[in-house]
């Protein structure tokens, strides 16, 4: 069978690294018995997939326990505390709770399996999945050059930011290359990812908004049906988060923390202090007596031992933080624009691996010791808790690779626009660059620049460059408009004798 100008064997209609056999046939009659060769090929796919999964789990396996970060404890505690806290999704908290009796290893395994699956689907969708070991090779390549395995090995939502971007692109622009169950799986992955973190939800919403705008000029390239499916997945994700919040806290509300997050960034940029200096004589604010003693960073203010604790934390200062954010926006709009622009640019350059993955996670340790005492010995025996994790050497490689991949992806897009020979891979590059920019604004300008925020999507542009390199070596380029018009629409057509190139 010939797909996208590349040879694709009929037995490989599922993803290269699928955990189930590809047994869809062109006939609706009884399924024929597998031959020894088919069984051998299936075994090869399983071994290749398991190898890729193990590669992504290597940091956790080497550590002896899933990696932890300061925020991990907040997610773990959601089931036990039964109330909402800022920026801690109850949906992801329940995801962790489901595997806690097994020391959270199923969480790491599931995150790795989903990553292998999405990467395999993308390779096949772009006609680059000739061998099951190609997916394993790409996973190994990303694991060396990027932070990817450190995202799959940690108890955090970060891996779902990049996966959701790829899943959304495949669902919107490449549905013809997918089987029905794969489209359903991507829909559910987007739904879950959107519910794991408000920043991920915002980035996906920004991508869909850009897609609806682009349809005005590129109606044949940006399919309305795909955008509607993506928007539906996002809506279900919002409903999922609201439902889990209500189930755990009896509050039908979004995850809190809305104004406290931008307040922290304004504090870092000096806007809060300037506002207090100008308005404290007229406004009786709780922070007025402390305006010259405020911490320099948002992390120190919100999560350190600061005046924030003495004034009642979020419950005591939510109203005041909201007031200062909104009023300063009115009184100093250019200050907001200038600092938001600077924060976005700064965020684009911050991609270091391992930020916050150290041995001083007192909050997370306390949560585990309080609610999960049975797993404390395994946690304490891990290399991370013994101070054995060091990321300096890794970041000498990961940081320049992340920046270089952005430049190359932008170059790929500009070159295609200049030559007017864009294909589906160019469209993916555009999606990923928009996602990185949206992530930089949502996380950098609204929350404050941080290496962790950039690292969570830094591997995706590298993946795009890897696809471009594979395409250069093996072909499989395809024009934008023709493929969407003439692509197969069903699994039966995928498994037919020939799919003609557009």
C-alpha cells in the first residue's frame, strides 16, 4: 500500500508501536488466522514499543522511584484533603491516586505509553512509519537531546502539554490518516490534558482560536470539522475538571488561583510596589504596611515564608490581589504591556531540564508521609532524595538544542512560505511554533518566566525537526490541499490495495 508517497505495509495500519495487532481487513468476513510471519511481525512491534516505553521510564527506573517536584504533593493531596487549591488540578490528582498503591509506577508507565503512542501516530500520519523500530529510534533521539524522559518520569502534568499539542494537530489536520479508535483516543487525550492544568487549556484554546482566524484566508487548509472536534474535546475537558472539582470539594468551580498567579508576576516586575506607593495613602490595603518588605520573586511571596502567610494566604488576600491586578491594568496599561512582552521573550529562552527536581521538597515529602506512609521507605531510598540528581551536564545539551530547534522550525516555515511549497509538515511546524509562543505568553507573561514552563514543550519543536530530517532522507512529502481532498476516510480504505498519491 502506498501512503503519502511512502511504502506502508497493509499489516501496519495501526501505529508502529501499538500494543494491539493491526487486524483490520478489507473484507467484513471472518478474520483469517495469523500466519507465523504475521505473528513474528506483531511480536517485533510489541518489542519495539516496550523498548521505547522503557527508554522514557529510564530516569525514574534509575532513580528507584518516580521523580518528584514541589508541586507533586499538591496533586497527591487532592483526594485526601477534599478542597481546591490554586493551580492543582483534581483531575490529575485522581490520576495519581489511582496508582499510589503501586508507588505511582503505573502513572509513569501510562505517561510513557501515551507518549510512544502519539509519536508513533505522528510518524505514520506523515508517512514516515516504515519500521516499528523507527519510533523507538525517534524516542531514543528525543530522550538524549531533550527533557522528554524527565517529563514522562515525574509526577507532574507537564508531559500532557506537549502531547496535547500534537494530539490536537493530528485530530484537526490529519484525521484521514487515523483509524476511528485512534481519533477517539486523541479526543480523550486532549480532554484529559486540558483538565490537568489551566495553562495547557489556555494554550489549546489559543491554537483553536488561531485556527478559526486562519480559516478566513486558508479555508481549504484549515478544516472546520477538525476545529469543531478540537473545541468539543476542550469543552469536555472543562466539564471533566468541573466535575472532579465538585466530586472532591462539593464546589462546582474552576481550579482557583486566577489573580494570584499574575499578581506574582507583577510583584516581580515592580508593578505591585509602584501601585502601592501611589495608592496606599488613599486605599486601605493589607499590603500597604509591608510594601517595602515584599519578596522579590513570586515563588518567595506565594510559596516561601513571607508576609503572604501572615495575611491569610489565598483566602486572606485573593480580593486584594484581584483589586491590584485590575486597577494597575487601568492606571498603568503600558507598564503591563511592556513587562508582559519582556516576560514572554524571557520565557522563550528558559527551557532547562530538572528545575525543582531536588531533595528539598518538604511540602511533597510531608504530604506523602502524612497520607501514604507505606511508600515512604521507597521514596526515601530513591537517588533524588539522597541528593544524587544533577542536571548541569544535561542542560549544556538540552538548552542549546531547544533554542536551535525553534530557529530551525521557524526557518522551515519561512522557507515554505517563501517558496509556496508548504506541506503537512510545514503546517505542523506552524502549529508547534504557535503553541510555544502561546505557552510563553500564558506561562511567562501571566505567571512569570520559569524554566519548567518552557521545558514542558521544548521537546516538541525538536520532534518536528526530527520529522523534517526523516522526510529529507526517506521522502513522504505531501501537498497541503490535495491530500486532504483525496485521503482515505475509513480503516477499510486504509487497508485497501493502493492509496493513490494526490
